[in-house]
C-alpha cells in the first residue's frame, strides 16, 4: 500500500506526463528503507530526481498534515557536487518541484561564486536543501558552533562521485562525511544508529563501482545497510569517426586537427546545437579562432567555454545554451559534467580523450534526457588516432570503463582538515583519530603518525619549532584549538585542495574582466604584443597589481596562451583495447572502418619494419646524423613510457656509459645517443625485470626533483606556505623558493617527515604510474622481442621524433622543423601547431623504392 508521500509524488509525475523508471522506483524503496549506498546511472537518465523525490516522499510521510506549512526545518539535505556550475541547474529543478507541490522550502547554494551577502544570510539560517562543493563544506566546518548547522540533517548526497574519487577533493569529502556521521551518531565511531544519516553517491559507470561505494561509506558502516542501485538503462549512442579523405596524406602526428575543420562545420550546420570538445584550453582557443576566421557567419551564435574564462562569461554561455541561442560552443572539460543542455543534439570530440569514461561523459552531453540518442563524432588530429577511435567504440560496446583508484594517506589533506576543526570549535585527539580512521583513505593511519601530526600543527614538529608561523594550534584542557585570528583568517582563505600555477586577471583597459591566464605566459609578453584569449584578439598594454590590462586588437595573428597540465596520458583500459586492435591489424582481421582506412599506413609500417601483435614487443633501431636511435612500442601511455624510457636508459648505462635524449608519446618512446646502445647485452641481462624496480627508477630519474615538484602542492594544501590574500597572491617564484627550501630542510634534518614521504610516493604513483609500469614490464617478459633495424623513420617512429622536436629551443617554428625532417627522410610534412587555420593539402607520401 502506497504512502501519502508516494501518492503525491505519483500524481505529480502524472501531471507532468512522466513515469518512473524501474531504477527510480528501486532507489525510492532503498531510500525509504533506510539504506545508504551508490546510485549508478548514465547522464541524462533522471538521476537527480531519483534521489531528490524519495527524499520528498520521506518528508511528506514524516509530516503528512503539515508538510505544506511547516517552516524552520533547518538543513535537511546536503547535496555536494564537484562543479559549482552544476548547482544552478540542480537548484532550479529542485525548487520547481517544491513550488509545484506547495512545499515552502528554499533550495540554496553555497559555492565560491556565492556572494558575501548570501553567505552571511546562510550563516543566519540555512535552507532545507543546500547545494555545495567539498571546499564549501569544509568552510562550514570552520565556522563557530558548526554542529548546530547539521542538527536536523537527514541525508548527504555526493553527486558525480566518480569525478571526486581518486582525488584529494574526494579525500576532503571522506573526512567531511566522517565528521557529519560523528555528529549524527553522537559518538566518534560509527554504530548501526548511524543509518539515521543516509549517505548516497551518484556515479557514472566506472570499473570499480563496488569499491567506490566502500570508499564513500567508510570502513565502519554496517554493510547490511548498504545498497547499490543500477539504472541498467542502455544509453543510445551514435558514435562516428570522421575519416580524412586521404589518410596517407593526413598528418602522422600533431594535436590540432584543423585540417578536418570543413568536415566538422558540415556536422555543425546539420545539427541544432553542437559542443566541440577539445582536450586543452589552448586548443579550444585555436579552434574558436579558426572557425571565426573561416566561417564569419557564425559570429554571434558561437561561444567558448573553459575554466580560465571569467565566471560571468561562462554563466552567459550556459544560459545561452539553455535558451538555444547558440549554434556551437567550443569547450573543454569545463562542460564535462551533468549540466542539462537539452538543445545540444551533437557532440564533437577533437583528438583522443585518452579515456573511455571521459568520452562517454562528453558524448552524454548530447541528447541529455531520458530516451534521447547521444550523437558524438570523433575527430582524429593525426592518422594513428583513428586507431584510438576504433578502440573507444569497442571499449564502450564491451563496457570496459576505467577504474578510479582511491587516494590513501593524503597527509596534507588531513593536516588541513585538523586545522579546519581547530579554527572552529576545536577537537579532541582521541575522538578525531577514531573518526579519521573510519575513512577508507586513512584506515591504515597509525596512532604514532597521527600524534606526529598533532605535534606538527602545535609546535612545528622536530624541524620548524623555532618559527612562530608554524605554531598554529594550541592545546588546552584536552582541546586543540586555534586562538589567533590571523591564523584562522589565513586558513579559511586557504581551504581546498585544488592547486595551480599563479594566475593573473585579464581585464580590458576600459571594460570588463575576461578571465585569468597563468603568470608564466603573461611574464613573456611586452606591451604591444598580441595574443588570443576568450575568442578575442587582444593587445597587451600593461601589468599592474596582478592584472594584465589589454585592449582590443584588429590583428588576426597572435600567440595562444598555454596552460600547464594539458597532455593527458592514455588510460590502461584504452591502451589494452588499442593493443587488441593492433593485433587484429597484424592478422588482417580488421573490421572497423577506422582501421580499414589505415590499412595503407599499416602496410607501410609492415614494409619498413614490422606490425606488432599482442604477443610482440617491437623495437626499432636506426642511425641518422643526430645519432643512434632506439624506439620501443609498449602502447602503455605517455607517463608509463616516460618512466620506462628512463629505466631502460639507466640499465643500458650500467653496461655502457652514455648520455641519452628521451622522447615519448602514448604509443612508444625513443632513446637517442651518440654511441651504439648495448641492446643485446641488456636483453641477456633481463632488461625488463621488475627486480629492484623502485631503486632503479629512483636512480634513473631525478627522484628528488620529481618529489620536490610534488611537494609544492603538498606544502600548499598542508598550510606550510600562504598563497596570499584575494587580489594579492604571492608570486609563483616566491612560493616555489619557499617550498623548495622547506623540502631541502626536511630532507636534511627530518628525512622521515610524513609530507616528504608523501611527495616521493605521489611522484611514483601519479607522475610515473609505477603500478602500470610494473604491470607493463611483467607483460613484456611474456612477449616475443622483435628487433628491426630500419633505414628511415616508420609511421610509428616519426610522431615520437616530432615530440622530441617540441622540446628543443630553436628560432624555427615546429612546422619548419618537422617539414625539414620530413624532407630529409623523404616522408611528408606535419600539422602547423602555431597557425590556427585549415592546413593546405599535403604532398603525396613517397614510398621507399
């Protein structure tokens, strides 16, 4: 028999002409049954209502006679999202439901975009439902008397949990949830009574959903009160690759893809609204510039969206998408997540997204409502990327999605959290330790390590005790508390785990803000220099008070800003499918149109060298006037290849001393040296062994420098350095010098420091993907080593050599250097990476006679 709440929600569905999907009914039963867990549903399937409506049913059943008049409820639902742009859409949808049902609730938001006046109002009275971010949740925990805010809290929802899992923001969420559960149960540890505070995550499909639920709920949550609800909705996908008319004359390397601009604009013209996804902000600026130059009729109905643009500009673009004003938007991952743009019917992905889940997420931006078809086009930026397009389609068809491995023992995040609680009402050590241990991230934290952190935040630890700025927390009557107003203010300004290079505002000389650009780019500009940003040609005027003032320029040529972190590595899942595709090619079993189109290129690879099978590792060697080249093709992704190349070079050097240049891409790597390499001797000595792997990695790479770079962010998050006040950030080089000095001091006087140890662990895990490197070496040990001596670069080798050219300092453009190299090896020319316009037709590929 249905309850009053179920009847009311059912009637509301009927008035809307909607019906509940089976997974939404299952979600309602699980929620009303008092369970917590994870909802796995594809984007655009109605997952927000799947959780919000059962919550309303529960509230109506709790107050059947007064639900339309009851006020002063306090905060009942906390909805945490990784992207503040998501909060506006979700808030409007929730508020509309409440208004139509006559429930007098206010749905509020608290993010970095919330005005000071609104934040002040929220401090006085919280709405029944609050949409916020992990950082804003921790700011709430930094308020005095914060437990009162959560007195009536019934449920916490973590939206897009797959995006937070495996990041330090995810660790922030784990710690925040541990505190809320502690408040709910009235004790430090989780008990069955804790089910009163429900915790639900919403996640797209990833490879480790069960583990994702475990991380969300923590170690002590009663597993008999946990549920996994799967939508099992087969999202209709129409994925197509745009194949160049003449693959042999399409570039073998590059990252722009503008030679296919005419084909892309045909897709745009045939669609209602199109999102063109690029992998980097610089690439989005180039594509926007190229479209404007070559298709001026799109001015006014085209826009750009990426994370460095001013928030007002981004909000305008999102609103214009809702209202179907825009025909096309060039964007980056800033539009990856679940914003509901129903007018969007087509997605174009420029270049490989390097991950199956990422491509699915972006494809789902089109047809973003139940039953609609998501239409996505894959645009290769070079010939071999078509192979990745085929691999993507197969991986999606076989549901081979990436796992998101949780982060463990992020000491910097824990230090920040401890100070956050000390800034508010203070904390007691035993109680906090039990709560922290209840999280998945800190299950292995030892009490001695926790005590070391207590010592660190109160006395500066063994090394920094002589410096007052590190003595932040005081211990009195069993309570750890911050008493200094200056320390408290600085800490609140620094809460968060998102670190980036120091950015400067870009502002029109007599006008509005355009966004922000990294300090390194602006520092290279002289007054009068022209660059493209926010889709405009801008002349740099002056730098004043951390703001770059610009004016409009009529010049069509200009620099494109570059941002750090633009080159993503191939995921392990996509790498595996890619190797399967190559195996099909080698056995002439290709069935995908992308792979069929590449047959002539693969024939050339086979003619000049060898096509590797799944059971092969191809090694190519050749000699040029540059020296002796060695290419290996593990097809494991850029980061693994970086570590493997250094490891192989080091193991070579133990046999024969030499100096090596290293270049790599997602398919393989190159070693270049003046003298012949001892390849055969090294193979006889077990070149690919995992014995002493960590020691060899640390010897082969500048492990100290890698750890030093990781320590910069760790010191920032852990509060060892202060990044500055709003509008007055500390200069990047000063922060770098400060963190470098701290790193050196810790290494010399406190080598077992937990933050230093974390820096080395992160360098191995995230910068080199040591686990994947180990797995790759084990796989190679079972493969046949195929060594080919070649006379000129093959289709596999040439792109890697171009990557090496990118790193050289020269007065020639990359295009000029690639063209010169192509002529030398009788091959072809490459994309122009500096000129954002459609490239001219390339000369015919010349085969070796």
